[in-house]
C-alpha cells in the first residue's frame, strides 16, 4: 500500500522547473543567434521561464519601482477604512496618468479618499468645489488688465496643479465643465493667444452625487468619455462599519497622512508600466471585448437592440493601460486575462449607453458588460 501511494505521488508531482500557470502570458526567451548554434551543439532542453535572465530582470524592475505602493496603501489606510476597490483604482489612475470619476451617495469617503491620496503624494494639490455660479475663469484662469502699464497679464487658475479634486462636478453648468476638456485630454490650457502646458503628473479626480437631480448638470458624453474610469463607491461591510465607528466616532481630528512617494517615483513607475509585456492573445482579447460593446458585434452576444453606442478606441487604450497597472500593483511583469476582467467594468461602464428598450427592462450598461465578459472566450 505504501509503494502504491509512493508511485501515485511520483506520478502527480510536477517536473522540476515546470513553468507556472501564467507562464503562457509571459514573453518567451529570445532566439539564439547563428554563432550560438554552431557545432559542437549540446543537447538542447527547454529553459524554464522563471530562469530566463531577461524575465528575471523585468520582474526585479517591477518590484523595485513598486516599493512605494505598499507604504502608500498603509498610509491611506490610516484614514480610510475598507474601500480597497476604490484605493486600487486611484492607484491605477496614478500609474496610467488617467482621470477618475467617483460616483456614490454622500458619506462614503469619496472626497476624503482623494484628499488622503493627495496628502500621500508629494505634489501640488487643489480642491475645487463646483457650484452653479462658477465661471470657466475660476478654473483655468484669465487675462487681467493692468492700468499701470496698459498690458494684459495672465493669471493662472487652480488647474495649474498636479492633482485636481473636482468635488461635485455635476453641480457646475456645462460651460464650466467644458473648461476641463482641453486640460484633461491635451494637458494644456489656452488663455488668450497663449497656450500653457500643465505640470506632470496631472490628474483630475472628480466626484458626483447620483441622488439629487435638482440643480445639477449631467456630464455630457464627450466629457465623461475623457475619464479613464468611472468608479462606483459602495457601502462598507458590517465589519468595516464597526471599525469606522471605533476609529472615527470621536471629536479628535483625523490623522493626517504623510507624503510617502514623490513625483519622480511616480513618473519612473509609469515608464515601467508602459513597458509591461502584453501577449498578443490578450491584446486580441481586449479588442474583441471592446468590439463586443458596439451594435454590429453585439448581435452575436444576443444584445442587439440593447446597446445604443459602444465604447470608442479610447476604451481600448484605457483598458490596456489599466490592465498593465493592475499587473504592476500585483508585482508581475506581464498581464493576465484576469487583470483585464478586473478593470473592465470601471473602464467601460460610462462608455456604453443603452437604448430605451434596455431601460424599460431595467438593464444597465453594467449588466451588458458582465454578459459580454461571461460569454467572450478567455485566452
């Protein structure tokens, strides 16, 4: 009986140096040159992927440049209890130079999370409280006439900062919201006949309240598409709610996060994220996922008549960058399909608009995206 168990153990044990389950998404070893293939040629054996020098260097590069991620998460955790999904998406935006729109009911720490992130990053931060009486000049600046010399002088607005918190962005009229269009997409502002570049990094982190419709101005599709992700902030769990009670039910001031990462470290991490390996199969999977949200291809998923407008190529780019950032946060130098699926809802939910038939059946864009994710074959 013991010999039988021993044989079974030997049969089921993996061979030495076998690649991990995610190894098929990693870059393969470079082909040998002609000089290396000259006789005498030793017996060729497959080299395990984890022993490849190039891949080991790529993994070490990711680990080195992501050393600030864990301290940043811990520092934010001193103020924000729970909301891991929210914190991760803010880090993804920080790593990919993308803008984020947060939506949730009041009291879920949306503004506090953004202010905590800004306090942990050693960059310039400005908070803008959007109101119905705001003007575009209150954001981007204006030209001021100087009577002493009869010249117009440029007065820069608060948008000339690294992190911009646009609190309750849907309370400002359309002309104020449109003032952010050039800044969010082009990273520049035009005042008069001069164009000024915005500092790097530059992120717009906006919040909006979905409850009140009176006195609000919904964001137009042209502007909401410029947000890389739309994150829905949900209620905390019971355990998290109890921890919030124990930590926050006091008259003492909240702890102030300290800076743990500099702008130079963020820029260096962005360069690493841009070079993370994405296999061709995953690239095709991302393209197929975005194409499935458009009416011609949606018919193959039995969604014909429910989707009015699908995601644009901007969604394809954002989905790839967000997946790379998720791999970076997990300490990997390559992207897996799970990285794509984990950020798909946040990247696509505000880019897919449904028809009146879908609204009549209480079908949202999230329901359609989840159905596509379930039906689309994973490489």
